[in-house]
C-alpha cells in the first residue's frame, strides 16, 4: 500500500502507523494503537520476569570435626545446588576450644575447593568472621 494511503487509513481509524523494517523494499509498516502495543510489551516482560528463576544463596554449615563421609555428602549436596543455578555458601562453625585451631576448618574447606574445582568457582578467598570460616561457590 502507498505511504500516503497508509497514513490516511491510520488517521481515519485513529491509530498509529509504525515503521517495522525500514531497509526492506518496500518498507514494512503496521497500523496499530501504539499505547496498547507498549502496554502489551510491558505485560510480556513482567510475565517473563515473574517466570524467571532468581538464584538463591544456599548455606551449608558444619563443624571442623565433621567425618569424611558426611563431608562428601555435603559436597554432593553442594553440586546439586550448583546444578540448579544457586550460589552456595559453605560455613565451618567452630565452638569453644575449636576456635583456637582454625586450620582444621580451613582444611575441610580446602577439601571442598578441590572437590568442586570442575563444577564451580569461588567468589572470593576464605573469610573468617568470629568463630566461623566461610567461602561462597558459584557455578561455572
């Protein structure tokens, strides 16, 4: 349809003439209500945003005297959380006299790092706050 004819038709229907593809031969345009178009686009983006999964931070806590088998169960659980797209914070909580030997907890966290080096990367180095040592993992 001719450009002038399309303009007349859109004005007669009280609609807008919107250019879709400018470089095509002939150019592609649509006649529609632009405000309704913007409203529909906003609705689509809000629905898509609501359906998108937000990543959560999952936390695993244990003491420095955790057994080897239990530690591997925690590592497997961490792998599951990472596969779901979550970040995982692993915390070693030391109670009482355990706090005088933080190297025991650091060894446990180093085991975590070595086991997860293929599936995840660390956000930062080990941190110690009070009686706990923690590290956060993010999937690759």
